[in-house]
């Protein structure tokens, strides 16, 4: 796994949580391992289902914070509903203020309406005008029209009201299966924004294994997303789209 970096001075937080295609979880998890980031903290909430994970013989919490140089990462291995998402975002925002975070990047999945496309596309949204240039420099198409609901909407709503500029990267993906192919697009794009280069050969070789490994998490995420769609059905909000 090859990683090369160009030094950036600003503190940046990257965020990933289970959503369509598990894009955020895949992408942030891969960056954490590729950059050899160190776990420095955990986030907890009393309403989270009591869950612990074991990785390489070590007990870890479902929501963790990692750090390497000026890059911080928050990753959740548990899906949560829109109500918990508000609290999750508030906790993340408090952490940002405490650690002088100057930019936030959220990675998530967009249920694609272009079923015939072999190459997933990625789109960007920004909460502050200062990040428009980031989209242009990195040739990221802007998400122009559509609706966002549920967990994503809750998290973005909290961040957009803060003074910290936030970039949201949406990769087109299959909504009902773990989608490593779309995750690679997200990883490569995120690496460009962070001014680092990452070799994604590992994830390309292990795609089928990753799909199987993440199947249970995808099932839990689908149940959460479907419940959110039911709750929003009365408002006739369309699927997220470009």
C-alpha cells in the first residue's frame, strides 16, 4: 500500500457512517488504515445500542476518533436514525471546536438513478462559499438538484449552521449492497482533496470479501434507511439525485 503526502497546515476532519452502499464506512476505514492513523478517542451516546467490536483481539467502540498529523477521522460502524444523527453531529462539532478543526469532509453514498453506468460518479456539496474552489480544482461535479433526508440530512443540518466549512462527497452506488467499486471512487476523490496519493490495489483485490464481510452491517443500514423513508413518505420527498 503506497501513500505519499503533501503537507497541509489546516486541521481537517473526515467523517464516515453507514449509509447507501456503506460508502462512508468503506472510504474512511480505508483511509484510516492507509495513513496508519492512531485511535485517540471514542464517542458515546446513552441511546446507542450497546455494541462493541473486536478487531485483531482488541475491543473497540462503534464510534471512534483517529488522528494522523493534521487529519482527524470520525467513523461509525453502527447505523443510527436521524434523531441520534443530530446528537452525533453535535458531538462531532464540539470536538471540532475543541481541536481547532478548520474543514470537515463527509463521505456518503448516493442511490444512483443511472443504473446503466459502469463507472460511478461523484458529486460534491459545500456549506460555505470558500469550498467552491475545492470542487473546481478537484474536478468534482456539483450536486445541483435533489433532496436529502434522514441521517445525512440531520448531520449536514448541524454542520451547515456552524462556522466550519463542510464538504460533502456523494458517490453513486447501489443502495442495497456494499459497494466497494463506488467506494474506490470516493477514496480517490477524498485523497485528491486531502492532497495525498493512495494505492487502492488492496481494496480492488478484496472486493468480494469486503461485500461478504460487510453484509450484516449493510442489512442493519438498510433497515434504518427504509424506516427513514417510511417516515418521510408522507412528504413525498424523492430519492437523493443529481
